[in-house]
C-alpha cells in the first residue's frame, strides 16, 4: 500500500507515540510482545509504514534504550521525549517540534540516512509534508489497511488544513491526522494524556469509519491483552 504515497504537498508523515511507562500494564507498552514475539512498537511502525506514511518518527521515553533496540533496522527516525512522564501531550509536542526543527535544519533537503523511504524512492523533504498521522503504541489491532484508509482522507485541495480521525462503530479513536497548518495550535494546547483532544474539540474533523477493519481499542492493562500477547 505504500506505493501510492502522495507526492509533493500531499505527503503524510507518521508519528508513533511510544514513550509511556505503562504503569497499569506493568511495563512500557512499546515492549509488549504479540503472539509472534514482535514488540508492539515494531508492529505499530510496520503498520504505519505499510499504510503509506513517510517519513515515520517514533517518540521514545521510558526505557528508551530498550525501545531503540527493538527498532534497530526499522526505517524510522527516533526522538527522545525527556519529559515523557508528563503524558501523551508531551510526546506529541516533542514529535511535532522534531518534524519542524528537522525541516529548518535541512532547509528543504533530506539526509537519506536520517529519513529512509520504505518504497526505495528519494527521501522526502520535510517541507513537502502536508500532514502527520499520529498513533499511540497501545493499539495492537492497528493494520496497514486502517492507516491507508485514514491517510487517503487527506487527499483534499488543502491537505495542510485537514483534520482526520478514525472512528470504530462511531466511537472516536486513532489514528488522527493533523494537517501541518494545525501543528502550532496542537503544540500550544497539548498537555497531560489528552494529546490533541483539546485542540480538536469544536473543530471540523473528518471522521473515517474503520470498525469494519479492526476494533480500534487502546489496551491499558494485562487483562485486556489479545490472546498470546504478553508483557515483556
């Protein structure tokens, strides 16, 4: 599904929030393993890449070295949220700011080693990115099909102005797509574990039903783990 990634102003980056300590889970959710022994952070990254997002950035925090180790060899950029304990909002701010800072440093060019492209194309300039798809690491049901469907909703005349989120049977969930024109507002308002929730409230958000694909649940504790999934 990555082959039809939009060109130029229609490019959509991916942002995986994987910094939390997972206290209710008994350890970082990024390190929970599925029935095949694959860490959730890797599952999430592969779904986001498979759905056509590029580049993909992962925000780490708790047990950052272990999470980085799991991501070795994956075509992603990793950034550490030193203030990860403040909640998802802090990780979201760090991720969005990292995309902007990277763009200014490169001044419209890209270091191929820093932003590998899964489709083998020339790496994409951050100045070309019109939106970012944001997803937390605790959604083990996420698939490339979900990402592809949500990303496709950014195909609009003004992609940098879009706001899109997945719903599952009418229940709001992730991923969420933030057009670049909204990044500053999200950074200014994100706090605690609310992420972009406060910013999105009262704004026109395109909702894309994905309940026919997966259940879309966030998993917070061991009792909710899918069969075969395990902590550490």
